[in-house]
């Protein structure tokens, strides 16, 4: 970053949680509503990081998966779930 242009700001908190059996069931029952499994997206980007639904499908043998919760911005309540 250019120190003459960059505006220093405090870092935003992010959180780490995990899925449960209930989370897996909910996601599996609604896969048709997701871009990849609903058929709206056909490919993955160059720096692919598995979505929560892809973790459930591709790693079905795991009983839990890490989930990262990151704020979408400083002035919005939306969270990015990864």
C-alpha cells in the first residue's frame, strides 16, 4: 500500500465457528437453492475456496467443518460465510 494514500483503519473482527449435524441437514435439504448445486454456476474461479455447501457435499465423511464469518463492510450488517 502507498503510505501517502492509505487511510489507516482499525481491523474488523472475524469469527471462526463450525457446522453441526443440524447445519449439514439444513444445507443438504436446500442444495437446489445454491448457485453451484442449483445449476446457476458451472465453474469455479481461479482461487477457489469451497463454499459451505461444497464442504458438506465434497467432505461428507466429516461430521463438522470450520466456518469463517467475515463482515462484508464497515457499515453493513451482512456477513460473508466461508
